């Protein structure tokens, strides 16, 4: 999974007419450092505040929302519990095991056939980023046997 650099993300924000404040930059640093895994808004806030305790959590949450509005970051629900945050660069669908809670990152094109068949039959455009698909992971299936 290739993560963009902080400067690349800030370049994208400027291209889209946004601005990156100091708090915004810290939030992006935290999401970039997550390298393929995910962070809740609270984890992002904790991490930013470890280095910059003067930045208020509400400012950090507002920055996450602003990044989402600009299409630079997004939140995803992997199961029960708080949403996880991701940079849009390197976005992928998630599979969550309902037995053990294990989260698998699905290949980006894994649902292309499903997406286009639904689009053709219903005109519905599926968003596979917002929620994870749930099921049973290979290890839990093996235990059932
Ligand atoms: Zn992920
Ligand atoms: Zn499992
Ligand atoms: Zn949501």
C-alpha cells in the first residue's frame, strides 16, 4: 500500500481550494503515518496532542471533517464501534470477520464486476468505502470444519 507524503496531501488540498493549518498538517501526518491501517478520530486526536497538546480535540475533529469534505480523507465503519479514518489515496474495501473481528483489506478492483452489474441493472452506484463487508475469515471457516 503506497501512502502519499504529507506534502502530496497538502498539494491536493490546495488544488481543491482548501488550506492546511498547523492542526490540519498534524492530522495529515497522523493519517499518513498510519500506513495502510486505520485510526479512529480519537486516536488521531491523542496522537496529535501527544506532540502538540495546545491543539484542541474539537479542532482536530473539525479538520478531519474538512479533509473528508475536500475528498482527501474519509471515514469507514469496520464493524461496531467508532469509525476509522483513512486517506483517500490508497483507499480499498474492507472485509470484517464477524467471529474474530479480523479486518482484511480487499484488493481495490475486487468488486468491479458487482459494481458494474448493479449499475447496469439498477443505476445504483455502490460506495464500498463507507462500510466494510462482513462475513467469516478463512481461519474461522477452517475452525468450523
Ligand atoms: Zn484500510
Ligand atoms: Zn475470523
Ligand atoms: Zn459513516
